C-alpha cells in the first residue's frame, strides 16, 4: 500500500520570515490527514522549516544538491549538509534545472547516488517537452531519463524513490495534462521500473504528477490509479491552497 505523498516546490519564492509565517499557518490547518506531505524550499529557508515542522510529520525538502561530497565547488551544497540539518527530501533533475542549469541524466544519476548515501529521499523529476509530446516521443524521452538516471542504483534504494512526472508544457502554464494522460505516463514509469528492477520494487515507488496542480483539479488527478501524489509549485505558496490539495 502506497501512502499518497503531496510535496510543495516553492522554487525561488519566500524569504525566511515568509516561510516561518507559512509554517505557522499551515501547521494549524494540517492535522490528522492520511496523506504525507513536505515543503521543498530554497536552501536558506530549510533550517527554519525543519524547526517549525518538528514533531508534526510534515517533511522538508531541498530543491537541488551537488553530486560531490565536498570540494572546491563554489556556491554548491552537498547531500550531507542537507541531512545534517534534518532535511528529508531533495528534488533532483527538475526540468527548470535541466533547462536553465545544464543538468543532464548523468548529473541526475550522480546526485541520486549521493542523496541515497546521505539518507536523503530523492524526488526525481522526469517529463517531456511539448515538442517531444507532439512528435509522439514522450514515452521514449521519459524512458531514457529513467534508464540513464537510475543506472547503477540498487533495487533497495530504488524502491524508496519518489518519481515526479512533470510534463514540461504543464509547469507553471496553467495547462495540466489530463488525468488520463498523466495516469498513462505514470503507468509507463511503473512498468519501466518493473523492467529495471522487479514488480515489488516498482510497486513500492511513489509516483507523483506535477504541472499546474491546484485545488480545483487535485481530486481528479489524485483519483487516478497510478498517481500516488503531486508535486505542486505555484499552489503550494499559500497554506490554504496547499492544504486544499492535500485534502483532495
Ligand atoms: P506548477 O509547478 O505547479 O507551478 O506548475 C510544478 C513544478 O514545477 O514542480
């Protein structure tokens, strides 16, 4: 039985003061739900959120990390630095990182390995562009991202993964994949995991959909068989909206 997991991705929004105000408000709203949740925040807000969410069951995630343990990598943050302050998750390979910061399936692969070593649960993002979907290449693209990204990752690790299917054309555009389109790709991702690992491992992996998820469409998305959760950008910035998604 997979427990639904809905994570917020704040991207480059909110100061520490704003993050603390969000946490206080959100803690009042979040109680007694069967859905797991986490907020993936900018680096400088992580410690404050870990403090604020202590004992609540609400997780905290980063949005990126480096694939080396330490070294002369100006401006970078390692997985061990994240786990030291109590961070639970890290988004890896978000399409904005692939698009603007030259991340590749290879760097995603290296980051996944380091995250696992440090005890951080990766939220690995995959997804096709509109051009690729129109050219009927969506499944091929996502299949390649999975195959290359997961190379050399052991089954015991893979089964603790969270995978977020985020079609690039649906991120921040207000244009969502239909629940059926999202479900079809999430089923394909699970089948690919089964081929790479085993049925048991594939069954254990949480597969989220991300891309313009909001209170109004969360129920339809979350009710699909193969979709176990959501990665929510814009709508995770307001406690009421994010809670309405968790309460789908
Ligand atoms: P969005 O972003 O919900 O604002 O479309 C999702 C994401 O990029 O993770």
